């Protein structure tokens, strides 16, 4: 066979090989396209069969919420609250403490509902066992954690009910509304920053912190003690402890104060902030916050200043 014929045969075989390869690739592409189309059709019908419908109002309600995800509303987060509101078609039993009434009014507009106004709340530290009132009798040298210390230690002042001062409440506050006062050793609430989410209330192992109404003009009266020991025992560990004497309850004209287990408690729904209880308390356990000085006190102070001159 001549060289020319050999070249022709080689080219012919190469052409057949390339043609076969092209056919194989085409068949593969077509097969994959058919499989993909069939799979897409199957997936479409499966998706339609098992699809979960989500009400578009959920996104609208969620957009109105602050997105803090603090859990103060009682739900896992803002999205969960939005889902509950839309599902129940009601605002009853739901409230965003961070957004407050303004946010709830906006949500009500989205849902076509009427939002009832809620009284603003604030975290209150119900312990006055400062380093002055509850003089340290022992020194704690363990883990600086309230929960751990609560399980192993009564407290440096001896009160097994009072604040331990290790700042678990400060750590969980997402709004920087709490700090430990170095002089007193007690947490203080920044009224401008507190949104009453309740995180500090939940984390306190001794339940020292309570959510209470801010009160009219941001004024409120409460018993700053949770010690349920008998009066003599309570005073041994803290001079500002409630001794359960009942004088405050007798003085209250609105029956807002009850005495249970040697401890007075003021119902903020009944309290009218008359402060008669404050004057009657022999240990100063009842606190009146953000009230102006009484006129008679100012007069007495002025008289004393005049005499001193």
C-alpha cells in the first residue's frame, strides 16, 4: 500500500473515531438533559405537595420588631413573636418590652387590630444589703459567679437571701443597663437603658431582681428586701432588712401591702405612691424612687440653715 493510501486510511479511521465520539457526547448530553428535566418535574410536584405556606404578614410584623431577640416577650426571638401574632390573629398576651407601645401600635396597624397600651416596666433590685448595711463577716474566695456562689455560700454579710454582687445580671444584659456599684457592691439599673426584657430577672439565682411598673412620672415605691427570716435574725445580717413588723401594711390606706413569711410586699397595681409606708418602716427597707423632697423637709432644712447662720 502506497503512502498516499495509508494516509487516506488513517484519516478515514480518525474521522470515524471523531464521529463516534461526537455521537457519544451528544447522547450523553441528551440523556442528562432528559434526566434533569424528569427530576425537575418530580421535584416540582413534590415541592407543591409538601410546601409550607408562610403568611407574608409574618415578615411585615417582624420588620416592625427591634430585632433584639432578647426573649423578654416570652418567645425565642422576634421572629417567633411575629409568627405567634400572625398565627393567633391577636395581640392578646403578646408584648415587645424593647419596642414598647409604639412598636405594638405599628404591629396592630399591620394586622388590622387594636393594641392596648401597657404600663412600662423596669427592673428593680430588691436588696439594700450594701457593704454598710450588711457588714462583711466572711471573705469569699471562690468562683466569682452568682449561681455557683449561691449554691455554696450564704454571702459575705451572712444573708442567704441578698444579692451576691458578682454581676451575672450585668453579663446577660444586652443593653448595658446594669452595673455593679463598687461602693455598695450592689447592681444598679440605668433607667434610660433598661427595656424590661427580664434577662436579669431570669439569671439571678436569688430572685433579687423584679420587673415592676415604672410608675407615674417614673416614681415607684417598693420593699428593697427579700429576706424571709424572722426580724431579729434578718437584722443580725443586715440593718436595712425587712423585719416583717407589719407597720407599713397598717399604714397603707389602699391595702397594697401584704406580709407573708416575715416579709412585706407592695403590690404595684394597688400602690398609689402615697409613701405613708416609707415613713413607718423602722429599718428603711422601703424605698421611694425619684420623688421630690417633701415640702416640710425643705422648710425644716431652710430653718436649720438659718439658725446655723
